[in-house]
């Protein structure tokens, strides 16, 4: 009973923190002024915001709830508090939420594997300059023009029509764009989004998707010639109509607002790219240390408070 | 999404009657509604049973979802107007490819097969790209001339 109560209480805290933070993020993400960041940094921030509720609920559960229950809950057989209706109901809800997330991930993976296996019939690897081992040429007509598939072993699929339409330079830069998605593990990020569903998150995910495209454009392009080649490839491949909707674990080349991406590429600022913003990780060290010290200093009272809330929930 | 394909006949336009389209528009504007709520705002001048039969037909065509609410159903559009448009476009291409051996279709069948609006936008973007390319070539030419004259 003790263990069951502990699990129920932990799941209750998990689901409460998750739902509260998710609701907060879904409502407030657009009003955050610092989202005026650009490119890779913006994509990173949006991803962090999207997964914040899940990450925070896991951290809170394992840092405060589980230890407070282990240390402060009496184990005596004489005291049988019961599980409490609220922890039981919320615990079941949390389990259902986790099961739903797992189901969504498995479905997405299965569907993607099935579709990609069909695209890959008769496919062969291509030796090109940009990531030779990861590029596959697809001859089937329903294969998308240019897309990144897979999570564990990602690879870029190039269709017959793409090779026919693009010049050598355009193809190279378009491949570099997809390889940038691969390096950012964007398919894995999409799968994580599937695991933590919450109403009202679709717009945040869509904003992340657009930011990820711009970030991949930035990573692929190193000068104005590249930018124009990438814009040309984008316009050319936009003229190809996808034969079927792309499954979840894929990142297509023609994604997001084409007009915005082309306009941004044509206004490429070589000076801006040549002097990338310096990342100074040591700036993060003092705030992280301060937070850690605060947590350490207040850990005992925080555990006691968590236990009080637990008692209140159970009774 | 596949269930929505049942609304397509041999053509690329969804086969919806005027009253079905009117009800779909109403549901898009209201978000979700019961038959009684659809009739309540006074824009639909049909009998309750007619509206009920028509929304049931839209449900069976895969365009609406429904949940029981009291003794009636609450209907919600399954797709946004944009999604429905996208499905329509995809289905017309699928029908084109399904009409014969898809692998034998020349590339030109697929290229330029977008809607007029999108094609126009892409034409404009292509012009901008070509203009930028010309500018780049000219500036490079000027640079190499300047270096040559030095």
C-alpha cells in the first residue's frame, strides 16, 4: 500500500505540474518578448518551451515528490491512510496520459516506417559531397522530392524529379539543408512532441517547425551564392506536388512559408553570417550555481512543504 | 483523413450540394453545433429533419465528427477549410497517378500542377531569384574587371 500510495502521489504531482505548465506555455508563449531571437536560437527556445512542461514535471517529481514521500511519509503498518480519491483519480489520469503519449509515438513510428519502406523500394545510396553515407536516391514516383526520414538512422531521400530539376549546386545546398535538420535531430524532436500532447500546442509546434526550417537554411548557407541557389531550389521543388501526406518522422525540404524563406535568402547578409553571435556558455554558470545553491539551501523545507501538500491531497 | 476522400467523385471538386456546403460553412463559423443550434440563429430555413439528415450525410462522408450530447449529436467539422482544400488537391493528383502506370508519367505532368494562385506566387519568386542571380553575376563581373584594370 505504501508503494502504491507513493506511485499515485508521484503521478499526481507529475500530471498537475505537467498540465499547469502546459496550459501556461500554450497561453503565454507568444507574449514572451525574448522570442525575437532568430534562426537556430529561436528554434532551440521554442523547442525548450514546448518540452518544458514534460521536463519540469519529471524533475519536480523525482527531485521533490519521490524523496519527500520516501523520507517523510510514515511507514508504520498501524497507520493506514489509504490512497485518497484525488491521488487515485489523478494517478490513473497520468497513466492514461503517458499511455496515450506512448501510443502516439508508436503509431507515428510505425506509420513512418511503413511509408518510408515503400518509398525505398528500388532505392540506392548516392555518393555526393554532402554526407555521402546518408543520402539515398528513390526512383519511385510517390517518393517526396527531398526529405529527411528516420530517427535512429536518419537519411535524406532524393527523388528522380529532384535530380532532374536541380542544378548540381542547387542539389548540394538543398542536401546541406536537410543534413542540417539531421544534425539538429529534428525528427526526434517531432517524436518528443508526439509524446507530450496538450491542447493548444499546435501553434507553438508550427512556429518551431518554421524556425527549424530557417535554422537549417542558416546552417546550409555560407555565402550569397549559396543563398540564391537554395532559394532557387526551394522555388523549383515547390512546384512539385506531394503525392501523399508526409508521415510524422520526416522533414520535407519544402516546408513552412516558402515566400518568407525565399525573401530571407535573397536578402542574405554575408556580414551577419560571417560574424556569428558568440555563444558564451560561462554566462550561464552563475545563474545555474545560484539556482543550485537556492535549491540546496531550501531543499529540506521544500520537501516538508511537498509532503504537506501530499497529505492534503491524500486526505 | 482518408475517410474524407469519400466526398470525391470522378472530378477534383468535392461533391457537396449547396445545402451541405451551407451547413459546413455554418459549422466552420460556429466551431461545433447541434441541429437545434444550427437552426437557432435563423440563417437556415429548413425543417429540423432535413438539417438532421443532411448533417448525418456529412458525417457519413467523413467531413464531421460527432459526440452524443443529451438526446442529440453535437457535430464538429473534421477538417478546417484549408485542410479540406489540401485534401481535395492531393486527391486529384492521386486520381491522376492512379489512372495509369504512375511511373510512366512524364515529369511535366507533376510540375506546374499547382493552383493558379500558388503558381503565380512561385513565378514571382522565381523572377526574384533570377534577378538576384543576374545582380550577383554583374557584381562579380565588375569586381573582376576592376582587378584586371589594376
